[in-house]
């Protein structure tokens, strides 16, 4: 028995008819063709599926799609404006803060949530904010540098 779910997705009102057992991650990927969030562990341990739910980082693999009803969901695809990348996305590129790229969308979304709440975080705050995201390639140094670049720019503003 399908259920209608209405919510804001990347700034736009959307509606989907979905089975009650389907996760938000599956709905984003399969119904809306937004494949930035990845399924890594399926148990909320790796952060590859991180999206912002009402501006808070959440693991989309742990949320049922029907729970999205009435919420504001932001995915990594919603950060860019057409071909113009969000400042944080561009900074990840500029600092080579990615290798295989599998964890990158989740890292960006966790960092984005932090920067939305605190535009000038300390390095310790950045490390804590991305601590729920696992990366097996970069060692986190470049990721932290990329986020700190934004923090330092915001300090200078």
C-alpha cells in the first residue's frame, strides 16, 4: 500500500507515491534520480548517504521515505546552481579533497551543515562535524583543509 509523501527537495516542492518500507536514500536515488548520496554500509555507520534534513546532517539510509513528509531535504545536487558549483564543492576540488569520490557528497553535506550553523568553525569543530563520515582514501587532511579554507574566508569577510 503506497503512501503519498510531499516535501521540499533541493528547494522545490515534490510529491512521490512510495511503499512504506522504502528508505529516503532509495527514494532519492530511484524516484528522483539524485545519485550523489551513496549507500555504503546501509546501517548509518559510513556517512556516504548524508543529506540535510531541515538543515541537519542525517543518514538517508536510516530514514524511511514516508518520514520525509513535510520536511526540507537538501542533497549535494541541490548545492550547485546549474553549472556553478557551491563554494564548498569548488573548495573540495581546489584542495584535492577527494580521491575515489564515494564519500565526497556525504562529507560535503556534513561540512555544509556545519558552515550553515557556524560559518567560521575551528579545525576541531570541522573534525567533529565530519566524524560520522568514513573515507578510506584521503586520510581527512585535505578535507579538513578545504573546509577550513571556507572558514578562513568567512573570518576575513
